[in-house]
C-alpha cells in the first residue's frame, strides 16, 4: 500500500502542509501513522480526495461537442513560427500544453500570447510512469 507523508501529499495537491493538516483535522483526509511514527495518508484515499477536490478549470468556451474527453482550457503563452510549422504553448491551470501545428493553422486561428484557447487531446498512446519503475 502506497502512503504519503503530509509534505508529499501537499506537494501533490499543490497546497501547503498546513492546508493538508487542516483537512486531516476536519476529517476530510484520513491519516494513519507509519512504522516511524509519522503521519501518513493512504494513496487510495489521497487519489480519491484529489479527484473530488480537483480545481475546476474554466468551461470550454467553444460549445462544440467532441468525442475527445481531454480538453484543457487556457491561455496561449508563446507561439514560435517558421515557414511551415508552429509551436504553440499554452498554460492550462497548472499544466503547460505544447502543440505542433502548421504555421497556416496557427495564423488561421490567430494564435498569439494572451489568446484564450482549448487544447483537445485524443491520443491512442498514453505513457504512464511511476517513480522507481518497479515491474
């Protein structure tokens, strides 16, 4: 069973250690003690808490229905174009999303820093890694 120290849980949830302690004191996050006597949070409980308390990102402003479920609303932060290709960087909440597209498409979408945009991801391959890589 994976367990996380309060400091580690805070880092994963992008909050302070004190916030995690308040959630523990309020009974929102269950805590146990490890063999070293330190407070730890069960990984399953932390994952569920994380899912339930995920920061809501802005709604997709396009109003278009899609089969892709991974939509990231954010602001364009950088556009690098050459004659054929463009690299478009977006900040979507805590995530940076980078897209490579034709320069023509970037111009047609008028992508420039400060533009509101939606990154839609539909991937057939998603690679998942874990620390330590045990198999």
